[in-house]
């Protein structure tokens, strides 16, 4: 489409799941594309999160691209939940198979992006000191890309090795014979802990909030298992496109409170034995909306913890309280609780024994010094917005995105934020994002963006921007849906509560992947309702503003 030198149709930021698919879809639709990737390889989240035990927590059949039946047929997953390394190999295969690498400039960060109104172009500045103009920008930067350090005094004084799970070194550190401390017990911490227990001299876990961990039941896949899924893959994907979580499992409507204690026990036991990430939430329709129903699940899992962990005092510290089950992402592990039965693993409950400071020798708590050779920060991310707000993004009138989002991020349908035309966010604030199958959400967004850009090209439209009123209404709707659930009761990263000083607003859309997909399709079918479209100026003619035709 673009005829001008040094101007591309689309600048794509990131070469993970969403960046790769954006390159493929937009290039195949005839757009010129240039992608930038900060790392020296493909993979995004899976490139950076190379820590011991890193695995996906959705089944590989669902957490993978659906756009190519050939790709589905030829790729053999080794396990139900593949490792980060295997996911990277898969993404590298995708990049090679579809010839995507030639569009990616590695080892390059986008530092700034500024909208030049007179030209309807974005000017990007990159870390190699160069600039590029682009008609559209697609930040495919992921929701969990900017690590959050622990806010603990003395962190810089530690004399041993220190790593954040979200920036794991390419060269695997040695663990044998070392005294290792892990701060954080979210999904990353749990995976590190169950993997390193027994592989080092001593593992000390610093836990601020106990989490719900359910069995992973991970296992190798046989050719027969793969064949079974392949035989019904198309149906599986089609069903996933209409369900709440973007996986092939519709939600039940029955209330946990209407079932008999025996029925509940049977369902919960079944969810524990045949576990998967959403298993307990799919036992009954009100687990995430009714506190009493939720507490039944929570207490069932606490019972399992008491059974597994032999020392009652340790078990007590591991019992999750203070937030409803499922409102912080539950973790999967086949041996998390049993590692606390080992002599070479100890648990420090930071609620009763807070950290005073980090010192060169280790961690000083209110009960004394714990000497360490290695510290692992599994302390999470500046999630959902961090990757974009770390870029100096300036929209109409030079307004900074950071200023616009001072009181919380806003975006219409999670696709565009008003005042920043021609910039599409993939799985952005206000979309289901991490609360549905991310790979399904990424494909849906990139497909929508591609079709939108084709529409603009076909209709001679130079600029699209979200209407501020439509954006406000959508974000209100996002909040209204959250208020009908228990998610409001957790200080989770979904609302920015994990980062001190970050504005707190619940950002993922909880209306469900299927409903959301329909809404996005309806908006497009109505001529981009809620967006303002501006025609390309022709010689001698004024530029015409068009409201999205049904707006
Ligand atoms: P997280 O869920 O935000 O957990 C961070 C942990 O660090 C929490 O236990 C937190 O305690 C603790 N923490 C943070 N700052 C601390 C401090 N200053 N002192 C002590 N403890 C501190 O981060 P994550 O484990 O990296 O996971 C983030 C998300 O990534 C997950 O929810 C999931 O969506 C995704 N993920 C997925 C997988 C998978 O697919 N298997 C694996 C890893 C991550 P508080 O709870 O008290 O704040």
C-alpha cells in the first residue's frame, strides 16, 4: 500500500505470539510491515520467561495458533503443558514456516512513537538511533512483559546471583550446592519452587500471600492422544470461539448452592483428580460470582493442603485466605505442596515474619538473617499496561499516553485508545486478555485489526480513532461486569494492585471471549461503530470526517 520510502503500512512492536501473527496477517493482506523485537530471538513472553519450570497452564491444543490446519497437523506437542523452551521452538517454527523473520529487526526497542497529525503517520524512534514512519502501529507487546521488582530495601547490595523470572538469563545458572531464596508465590514462583526443590542445597520460599495451587496432571502425549485431538480439531476451535474462556468447555449454569453436599464433593474431587486451570470454576456456574459457592471450593482445596503438608504449622501458612478462589490466577503444579515436606525446603511467611532488608549475605527478616547464594524474584509484572507506558507514546496534540492513563487505562474494546489514532492495541485494556485463552484472543484481535485496515484501505480512509464517548461507555461496561463477580475482592494484577502507586482499575473484560468477539464483529459490521474515520484528502478536496457509520 505504502509508496513512500521509509514509510511502512504497519510497524509491529514485539515478536511473540501476537507480533508473529500480526506480521503474517498484515503482510498476507498486502500491507508492508516492519516489526521490532527487543530480544535477540522470537518468542516474546516465552523468550524472556526461561526460568526453571516455566510452562504454559492451558492445554497445548488450545494455547496455540488455530489459523493454519496444516500447522496444527504437523506440529507434535510433547506434553499437555509444554515448557517455555518448547513454546519457543514452536514459535520459531511458525516464523520459519511462514517466512516471518525477514520482517523483524531484533535487538531493537521502540523507545518513542509520536503521531504526526498533518501526515496521519506515526514516527517511531528505535534504540538503534533510527526513525521510521508508519501509517499504523500495532504494539504486540504482551500483557506480562515488564518485570516488577520487589520493593525491598537493600536489593542492590546482595552479593550473590539475582534473577527475575521475567528476565531469565539465556545461559542457565547452576543451582547445585546453592542456598536459593525465592520471593513470590504466584504462577512463576510456584513453577520455580517445585522445579528447584531437591536440585539445590536449600530452598527458602518467601511467601507474602498464599495461593491456590491445583494439580497440573501434566503428562507426555502419545501419538494416539494427538490423533484423537486432531480428528476433532476444527470443532474444538469453533467451540472455543464462542465460549467464555476461549477453550472448548462451556460454563455450566447450575449453582453450587443448589447441589447436595455429596454432588459437590463428587464434582470437586473430579476437578482435583482430572485437574486443569479452569476445572473448579467449571464445576458450577456461580463459583466466580457467589461468595458462598466460592468458599466451598476454597475450603475443599484448603482441605487438600492440610492432607498433603505433614507439618500442621507449615500447612497453616500455606492456606490461601483473603481473596476468593479464582480471582487471582490459580497455579498448576503436581508437587507444589509436597515440596514443603522436604528437609531442604523452608517457608517464610512474610505476614508473620516480614523482610527487613536485603543484605550482601542474604535476606534479613524480623527473625534474623537467612544466608543465600542466589535470589530469585518471582514478583510479577507491571501487567497489561506496562509495556506500552514504558514507551514514550504521544498522540493527537502531543498528548502523552501516560498522561491520558493517569487515572487508569482506557481503550475502546481494548483495541484503540481515543486520541491515539491508527494505533491498535492487541489484547489491550478492556478486552478479555488474560482472563480467556490468550492465543485465541490474539488471533481474534489481529484478524479484526487486519480486516479494519483492509476496510480503511478500500474506502480511502486515512485515519481511525476511538470516539471518547464510546470508549468511556465501554470502560463503564467493563467495570459494571466486574461488579457482578467476585474479582473485585482481590488485590490482583488485573487491577494494577500489585504495583505500588499504579492507578487501580480492573482492566480485563469479563463478559467472556465469545460475547466479546461478537461485539467486535458487530461494531465492524456496522461500519466501525464508535470509531471516527477520516477520509484521505484528495487534491483540491477537504479532508472529510466520518463518524463510524452507525455511531
Ligand atoms: P504474580 O502472580 O504477580 O505473583 C507475584 C508474587 O510475588 C506474589 O506472590 C506476590 O505477593 C509476590 N510479591 C510481589 N512483590 C513482593 C514483595 N515486594 N515482597 C514479597 N512478595 C512480593 O506474578 P507471576 O507469578 O509472575 O505471574 C503473573 C502472571 O503470569 C500469572 O498470573 C499468569 O497469568 C502468568 N503466568 C503464567 C504461567 C503459566 O502459564 N503457567 C506461568 C507464570 C506466569 P502478593 O500476592 O502478596 O502480591
